[in-house]
C-alpha cells in the first residue's frame, strides 16, 4: 500500500480528502491538530521547519495547507505574510520531499493565479500566463513557478490544481451565509444578476480530481483547472439554493448598475464585481489529459451544503 503525506488535513478540502483516501493509502498527516485517520506529525509550514520524519517512505505529497485568502486583511504586509507560508513554506516542504525521494508533489493552488475576473473576456485556461492581482494569488503563483523549477531540477513530478470557490457540506464564509439567508426566506436583491457566469467546484468533485492525480501518469508536471463544468449566474445560484432547501426564491430585481454604483461609492468595487461579474474556467485540458469529468452534479453539492448550513 502506497503512503501519502497530506498537509491541511483538518481543513475543508483536506478533511474530505482523507475520508476518501483512508483504507486505500497509508496516510501521514502534517499539521497542527490531532487525528485518528493517519499518522500525525505536528509541525508548522514555514521556511525553516524540518519534515524528514513525516516524509519517510512517502510516495506522494498532497499539499492542501495554506494561509488562506482573507477578506479585509489587517496584516501590515499581507504579501509577506502570504509568501511566508504559501511560497516559502511550500518550497521548503517540496525541497525536502525531493530529497526524501518522493515521486509526486500535488499542490492545491488557486484560480486567483489566473486573475480575478473573466468579465468581457474568455474563460481562464490552464495555459494562460499568471495574472494574479492580490497577495494571496501572487503567493500561490510564485509557489507554482518555484515548484515547477524544482521539479525540472530534481525529477520530482509536480501537479498543480487551481480551483475556484469550493463548496459542499461544511462550507463557511460567504457561500454558507448566502445559503442561510435564502433558507430563511429573506428577500435578496439578486434576481436581475442573470447575465454573469461563475465557475464553482464542489469539494466532492475536487477530491475526485485529486485522487485521479495521485497516480495518473499523464498528470505529471501539469497544471489543471477544476470546476463542476456547470457555470451559474448569481441569480441561478440563488434560485438553486432556494430549490435545494424547498424554499420560495424571494429575489428582488435590483438592476446590476445599482450594485456597481454602490460598490464604487463605498470603494468596494471588488465586492460588486464578485456579485455581478464573471469568473469562468475552461477545464478542457483537465478533462482531455486525464480522461476525467466531474462525477457529481451541482445539485448534489448544493444539497449537501444546504444540509449543513440549515443546522447553523
């Protein structure tokens, strides 16, 4: 039985991942929390920590741990804070993995490496030049570049996966809040936002893709975009949230220009852009290279996300 090292195992993606991998692989878990689902090694993700013990006998690393994107980050130097973990910490782990003879290093990156929006332009592809705009995306882009260079130097296979917003049972932040608001029957002003398109990925589809990338020979040294391959407008998203909760869609037809005006006046253009703009991923390269397609529907992921949100 092959042995994997998983970082970020207590997070949203990582916890779903180890549930699917336990029993099929021996699991080493690198992080801060205890777990009974594998052999745990308590350590920090930084530029100086040593990971030789946790990497011993490991065939592949699945690196999910990160300093995640934070709204209204109050750090004095956000880019430096993100780089310390997402770039320097990742490279430190990867270098030691290569030295330990690890064959494959799977890096969970972010679509923010491609940019923030596809409004009025083509969907993002795996072959686009990086165009990260915020500190989180920049730190991930820098990590990707250095990982690929390390792979060329050492022969360790590098696989990079860039997901957009990930959702499912236990999701938090804005997606969970919106699901709860819809579930309470609150009137929401999103009915007119019907011409944008957003790519999402359920954690179940993302985990399935990661599983394929562990051993698929064609995954080596590739960048893959991940999505449900079913894009939704904001209005469609809210309508589906209502449907899976058996609630009436109480959505008001507030015009898109009003959101843009409010965003500009409050210096919150990024917020209005996320509501009214598009962010689409073209996952053709992922599907064609791996012979993979998302096994779970959007409805499936929304139903499970609603199940958790309704209990809060």
